C-alpha cells in the first residue's frame, strides 16, 4: 500500500508534493526589533530541507509594536521589512518547499505594546488592554491586507492568518474575550465579523495567492470558545474563500493548566479537533500536536481525520522526521522529550532563543553562535 502521507495534494492553484507541512512555531530566533536574522534563516533552511512540502513561517506582525508579541516577533508591517522577508522566502524555496508567511496581531497578548488592544477590556495576566474603537478595527484590517501584499512581494507562495493561540482574530470570536455590544460583539455572527472582514480584505489584496487560516477550535477554558461554537465559524471561513484550515486548541491562558499539560503529553492530542472541523468543511484541514511518527500520521490521514500533517516541535527536534518516516524508521526519530520541563518554552519566555535538549551539543553551539 502506497503511503498517503507522501502523496501530492492541491491547495488552491498550488500542488504540495506530499502531505507534510511545518506548522508555525515561535522560537525567538528573529533579531531584536523583529528582523530576519542569520539564525532565523538557518532555522528555516533546515526546516525546508527536511522534505516537508510547505513551511509556514510563524507569527509575522502586521502592526508593530501594538500587535507584536515580543520585540523578537518577526515583522511584516513595513516595506523596510521587505528585503529580509525576501531572503527568508528565497531560503525556504531554494530547498524545494513552498513558503507561507503567517500574519498576526497579538491583541491582548502584545508584549511589545505599552498598552495592548483587544475587543474588550478583559484583564490579561495583570494588564488591562484597551477596547478597540470601530474605526481602529478597520485600520487593523487594512494592516493585514498591506502585510499580505508585502508577503507576496517578498515571494511567499501563500499567506496564513493567525486565528489561533488566543490572538486578536480569535479574541473577537471568543465569548471569553469579546464582550462588545456593537456590530462586532454579542451574537456568534457578530463576533465572527472582524476576522471575516480581514479574510475578505486579504483575499482581495493577494488573489489568486491562497490564504490559509490557523484555526482555534477549542480554547480549553471555562466560558471560552468550544467546538460547538467554532465549527460553524469554520464553515463561514470556507464560504469566505479560505484555502485551508490549520486546526489547533488552547491559548496562553489554558496551555499551562495541569489538565492541558497532561493532554499535551499525548501523541496526536489535537487530532480530534481537526477531525471535528473536517466534518464541517470541504477544504483541506491540517492537524498537528505531537504527531510522533509516520505510522501515526498515516493512520490519521487514512481515517479521514485530516488531509495534511503539521509538524512543529517534532520537526524542529528532528529535521530528519520525514526521511525516517518514509523509510519506515519511526524508531529512529529523535523525539521531543515531554519530561524535559518544557525547556524550549521556558527559554523563549525569558527572551532567550529556544534550543532542544535532545540536540547534540555541537548543533546547539552552532545555532547559539548565530543568535544576535
């Protein structure tokens, strides 16, 4: 039986050579001020050389500093960013992978902002964001469209809108963070209005370039977004012309809850979310979440739970994952260690570049030497 995992698939006008994608993963590798650094270029060169069909570059802000998660968040908000983004797209495509840039506004999680903005003034880790005025919402929509044009000018094959992790697009959809009483709040249809307007503006700016969406299916929070509420939104995104949905669960408010930490230790812990979304849409669905080997990924595809596999930390830990999976050598894959105390995340939270404790010492030293 031929492996479905290594068969081609179409996303809009583009053909992916296999069903493997690099899912977006923030590691703090950009230079201070969000520049494309040598470390970032080397990281994405390795990821693209791994054999995946599509590399999704993480979390490029459309509005700095108001929308930047940190001062090392990649930027796509100005033409000054264009030369670096062009080098990044060229680096990825030179290795035979398609390049996609994920566009984001962090909203209430904007660590670089003096006062973050959000749909509503809901306290966030001791900070109170400013509720956006309606005219400010329109201005942010325009910034998404401008950043998307910039990504295409840089040579990216696709763009992805970051509607996950509890960032601004997701904050509008969530009943936990959107408590507005105007046209952008209240009913589920009203809460979906802003992200759908962003989709419309971005598609108009870059058509026929495919536009994907990082999709938050479940916040894993009391009073938060649930699959029952998010699934109709998935259908609305498909109707709006989104090319694929990259499904995830959780936000910064739920990731470190004990029950979620336990869940995240399980292989394929977000597959059920993707499977639920796939039942509601006809566009390709990407699943991710500790997909530890090719055998598991193949089962997910053959069961119809997803169309593509997103590899984030597992690919970062071992860029040879695709080659080993193709050779039937899952036992040789260098796995992300769930017992390491989440060292890479702890480093990022301290403003330091992430490195995997499973890497050989020489590799860690080589990459650390590129950090500026």
